[in-house]
C-alpha cells in the first residue's frame, strides 16, 4: 500500500462517526422537504383570527401550519431570543398515533425509529438556534424513543448540556386508565433538559410538607412555622469560610459562627418585619422566646419555599389532572388527547425563569397547555411576559 493510499484510508477512518446515532436518512424524508427546497415559507396574517392582546397580560402568537416551516421563519425573527422551549412531541408508540409523511407508522415498520428521528432531529436543530445563551429546552418523552432521543440530544447540544428528569404521571391508587400488563404499570415519563450554553436552573418553589404540627410562638401574621437551622455550631464552624460572621440577637447575645447563607441574605431575612396582633415587630428570623436563642429562619406552612431542584417530580400534576383541565375548558371528554397538567409546565417555567420577562415557545402546541401554564404562572408571580409563541 502506497503512502497516499494509506493516508486516504486513515482519513476515511477518521471521518467515520465513532459513537452516536446512525439511521437511514434518505428513506425517511418528509414530503415537504422536497417541496420547500425552492420555496421559502412565509408567515401570512389571517384577518379575523388574530389573538386579542391585553398590554397587562402575556402576548400571544399562534402560528398555524407545519412546525418545521414555522421554526424556519422564526429563525429569521427570533433567533437567540427564546428563553424557554417546552415540547411534548408525538411519541411514536407504534399504535397509529404518530402520523408521518402522510402514512401511519406502526410497530411492524422497520423504519419507524429512523422516521421518528429524522422527523424530530431537524426540528430540534432549528429550535436550538432560537434559544438564548442561558435558554433551556424541556422535552417530554416516554420509553418508546427516550434512549434514541437522549443520544440525539447529545449530538445536538453536547453530552454535558443534557440532563434528564422523571415525572410521575399517575396519582396514587387507580388514578387514570389502568392497563393490563404482565410486568408492571408504567407510572412515569421522562423530561429531557437541554441547556443552550449555561447549565443553570433556579431553585424549585414548593409548599412545605411537614409531618409534625407547628405553632406560632411570636404570633407572626404569616402564620404557623417551623424554625429551620441556618448555621453550624461554633466548634464545627470554619473561621476562614466566606459565611463566617457575627450576628447580634435582639436580647444582646452575640453569635459568631459559620452560616449556611451569606450575611446579605441574613440581613434581608432579619429586616423582613411584620407587626403582630399585639403591635410588636416580628422578623422572619426567629431568636427564641427570650430573644437570645441561636437564630433560625421561619419556614411558614402557608408559603412556598425555594429548595434545590430534584430529578424526580412526584407532585407536579398527573395526566388525569391535565385531562380534567382541558375537558372543563372545551366542555367535552378529552381523555384521548392525554394533555399534560399545567402544574408540570409551570414548574419547568419557574425553574428556567432567569429574568422575569420570558419568551416561551411550544412548537407542538396541541391543546395549548403550555400557553395556559404560562398565563397561570404569570398571574401567580405577578409578572408580565413578553410573549409565548405557540406553534
């Protein structure tokens, strides 16, 4: 073998994909791909169908048409401007509910995984370009394509920018439709989390679920609370730690130790004052009945608190709740639509809410659950978002 032939062989070997997804792309093209080669899609406003907007409420944009075309157009107008993308794409269950290229894909179709991957990959690549640098995409998926989708996302976003959460979609007992099975009932789905660049989410806001009952010893108007520890003992503290400082109790006693929060955060809690029924000032920091106890933070039973997010979402709504929400709005039985609950989508939006002025996109809009969730979240947080295009 000559030197040139050897170098040609080395180059061929180097150019091969060493790890990842490989599927037949030529036999899985959608009809519109050929049609769109010489025709750029254009958005057309239809008079009389525009969504009425209120300047005090989120702005809505609803685009009707093929979502690949819509994503192509949005890349001219919204590239790098979307904060959060949530999609609940067709899952390719093999039961005839995934319509592709004008034919139904069934479980006997040897190309069904290839078809689904071709279908979703081109849309995800366009969607990634729409995200801001700190933007996040959430994708609901079940076991039929979870493993394939995960590898595809590694390829598009990079392995270090992909996480996975698990959502418990069924409640306790006989919640929802019970399927006969010889193994076990699948109560979960997955949520793939894709970061455009910055791997960062907010803490998750949740109501406390304490097992014990707690009182209100200083009659704080905010109600009963648990006094939560925010510092270490003096003998277990590190004097060189950034959060090692001294605080003075209302009764005059000094505490010098390592705290779990910064001095600035401590001061913010300490100066969060309410007036109780006796006309006394009560802080969000509790110093004991004598005013000289180790400072603790009040965790109110009626207030949400911010905690580190967890990978398994157990109490974020169920498919039964999602069905009930949509059925009540549309006035008919919507069990066959299997809509996600707004509580789940609100949770994901809250995790990704970086600036309080969000643009949220759902390019598999379905029954409009994402738009509904954004509106409820904005109302709850008292925020006015710049809009949430739904496709």
